[in-house]
């Protein structure tokens, strides 16, 4: 069963939440492209998990309070929400910006709510030798070339995008700039803090990602206390869209090898 509803996190912060499936709780966090980019991922997980997939505040026309100005604010809000719901043994899966949010949640999770992490082409850390591509400086053609393996298939000519859709994309990008624009797409302290995260962390990376390269992903994985890294061929920044079968197989294998958390 699949439901969409609004839920209140604070007096001035409510979330649009998509909920589906049953079983172990899984929080699925989208990147800058919005919730549609992780819909297939959420559907796959819902076969075996109770999936919660929020729309980040400020995306797709949703409200964002003035105080929510960073990914750390978003991470704390989601972590508190999981605790308010009384959820335990949670797997958090995040794509791109959502992966950064998941990592920020993990370093703040003193209650042991999160027991598994899956980061898919995540941003969020600074790797000196592998700078993050400036998303805001790319035009539509450049974004397709840097983000996708098959850029010809996924390129969207702005002239063919309906005005309402283009306005929504621009609004989403403006929200992303507020949350992640300065410092650009990273938390300067996050990389060194990841060593204290002792839950299993799976990092999946598209081989052709030129927004954050596989070398960046490997450094990210190495920073975790228990990080594992896998490259997915013929995929870019969103491997779960370009190569869903390969992505889901690695995800399923990772989740199947876990030791159940104590009740």
C-alpha cells in the first residue's frame, strides 16, 4: 500500500511524505533532482521494507522555514522525526544531496537509530584531489554530459521543457543553493567525523559520474569506520536510474548480509 501525507516536524516545518511497504524501516532521501529521481528506488525497497520517502522542504513547491538553511538542519530534523516515530533499526538510503544528508544524520545519531547507510553518488565531503563539479555553472547540455553515462538519452533541451516544469526546476535549484551553496556542496568537518560512524555504509558509484568522480567516492567510503565501495559500469550520477538492476542487486546483497539489531 502506498500513501502520501503531510506530517509536522516543527510548528513551522511540515513534510510531504510518501509511505509504502512493510518491514524494517527505510528512509529514502532524494537529491537535487527531487523525489521523482528516487521513486523507483523507494518502490524496490518497499518490497521488503517500510519505506518513508520525504520531499525535502523547499522542493516541488513545498515550504521551507527561514531557519532551515543547511543540510545539517535537514539532517537533524529527519533524525528527530525518526525518533519521534519510535523507529529503530533504520536503514537510510540517500542519493547525491540525500546521501550527504544521510551521512550528517549518522554522525549525529547518538541513540543508535540508524543501523545501515547506503550512499549513492553522494556529495557532502571535501576531497582535495577530486573537487565537486560546480552544478550551478553548468547549462543543460553540460549537466547531461557530466551527470549521465548516456548523455544523449537524458539531455533535456530547455526549449522543450514546459514553463511550469522549468519554473519548478529553477525553484528547486534555488533551494539547493540556499542549503548547499556555501560552502559548496560539502561540510568541511564531515570527512573527519565519519570515522566515528560504526554502522555498515555501502557507497555505490556510477563509473561515468563526473559531478563527483569514483575516486571521490572511494575516498568517501574510506573515511567510514565500516565503509564498502562499489562502482557500477555504464552509469553516471544516478546509477539507480541508468542501471537499476545492477544497483538494486548490490543494495539487496548489502542489506541481506546484516545482523538484525537487538529488540
